[in-house]
């Protein structure tokens, strides 16, 4: 999961079409049911750099679904948070929403008009959108839906009153959820001077770290426990208090940036430079233990050698009508040295992932399986059916050997020799080690 700065704007574009009531119908706004069941609520505002900005706000967003809430606010780097809920907040929020005056907000316009505003005009305006939907009160009733969108100079009293009501309601509840919700580290990216670190936890649980120092570039897969070790350092180092610091610089040699992301969409972002005023006080002291930990895990001397094998890495993916399956053999650096790991993910969820360290006998068995099915002859195979088929099975296969040989093949409803036999044999081999995941 890579650190993504475009998540907020992209998701807004996807969610706006959910509500289709035109602003021109605002005078006939339906009465919001005080005891109704809220299906969806979405509010966002984005303040142009020349618009009036209450409390220096640049953007604000709340989105509530039946069992999920997303929050984002920032100036200019946002605080974000996303979590599953039990639905109680939806019920508590209904009286707050029903008490607001949502009629005749200044600057209302169609969403298409909002998108088409010239950039010069957007800089002077606050663009905004609000949409609500309630479940039908009785079977057969039409759901209550309402949405308005528009742009004002940032000082609209009605909109600001609603925005403050949203912040008053959600603020303490989100703070409490942040404090009680476990979060998992999923990525870290540091760029500064002649060094960079790119730490990533893939959806299948594989942990990677790439370090560049000067002309050196090194990339390793690491043991899963390092995620918890690095997260503990993040929590104790004080680095989180520097989130949101942002200073521009035109001198690339002096610029630095840090991005840390979690599965709750919480982020720690710091961007600055090494000239006076370009670095928050205490930042590099807080960063030092993180960089030290990554250096140490990259430079750990091997305490033992890898088992003798001709294999270096393997990837085998199957998709289509069957449940998706992703099999990986890869080298990983554990605390006491390098090991070979067999990883299998069934479906798309990370909880469908299992892995195990292979010993010399298991690696030898896998080598024999591959040789027996002639996978070397698969290299370059790209199977395509003679006619369009909308179902069936597709696969991709990649194998790298210690001598540098690379073998790759792929196909959709067309397969190389012995594919079906290989598919059954490797599945039995994996089930024996990892267990059946069906």
C-alpha cells in the first residue's frame, strides 16, 4: 500500500454522483426525519487560497456510511482518519442534521458548474457539497435524499454554522475513536539529501524496504515483526507531533519529506528544507531512531546461510471463475539471517494470507516438481483463446533461478504443456505446508 496524496480528491470525485437532487430544488427540500435511519452523509468544503478561511482552514470533509466514517481536514496537509463503526454515530447525528438550516445557501450551483469553474475564480471561493440519504421509514416508501453544492467567498453564515456544527459533533468522537482504534503501519517514505527509504507492507503481508544512499541501492524483504518494531519507534519518538509542517524550497539538495501511513488512513507528513526556518524543532532528533532501525535491519549480517537451492524467487497467480490465488516464494531477512518463505494469499483480503519458512528438503521437493513439469519450456508463453471468452481461468507465472535464468508465462483460457498437472501438484505441495485455505 503506497503512500497516496491523491486519495482525498479522487474519492470525492467518485462520491459526488451518489446524490442527484438538483440545487434548484432546494426551496422544496424534504423534511429530514428526526427519527429516521441515516444511510449516508457527506460534507466537504475546499477553500481557495484567496477566499476567507475560518481558522486558517483549507479543506474539510466528513463522510458517514452505515458502518464506516471518514474524516479529513487540513491546512495544507490534512489530518485524516477512517474506521468501521457500529452505526451508533449515525443515529446520534440525525438530530444534529435535522436541526440545521439547509435551505437557500448562497452560491448554489449544479455540480457540473462547480467542476467547470476556472482556476482563477476557484482561488477566490470556497467550493462545497452536502448530501444526505435516509432509509425508507416504511417498506415501499421513497428514501429521503437531499444534496446541494456550490461556492461562496468562504464567509457564508449558514454554511459556516453547519460546518461548525459538524466539527462540534464529529471532533470529540473522532478523537475518541483515534485513541481506541488499533492502527497498523502500512508504509513509510523518507526523501532527504542523498538518502531515501521506502518501506511498504503489501496486501499479502510481505514487508519490503528499499534504501538508497548515494550510488548504493538495496532492497530486502523483512520479517513481519519489524512492522511492529518500527511502529513502536514511531509512537515513542515524538515524530507524530510534527505532522502538518510544510515549508517549500526551490533547492532540491536541501529539501526533505517524510510520509508515514496507517491502515486507518491516518498519516504523518512533514515537508521542509535544511535552511533556517525550514525544519520543525526537534524533528531530526525524532527521525533518527527510525532511520537507525532501518539501517540496522538492512545491514544485519547473515547468521546462517540460505538452504542450498537453485531457486531464487517464484510467483504464480491464478484468477477468473475460481477464487483468486497468489503464490510467492521469496527470500526474506529474518533476525538470525536469510530464509526462503512460501506465501499464499487466497482472495483479496490480507486475512486470507498464510506463509511458512521452507527448509532444504521442501525446497528440493519444489525444485523436482518444477523440473518434472517442464516449466523451463514455458518461457515466453502468452496464451490467448481463439475467441472471446468472458469466464474461465487466467494465470501468470514467473520463476528466477540462482544462475540468473528468468522464466515467465501467462495466459487466459490457454495454457502451456503440463499446466493442469502442475496446477494440481503445486496445490498439493502448498496445502501440505500451509493447509487447505478453501
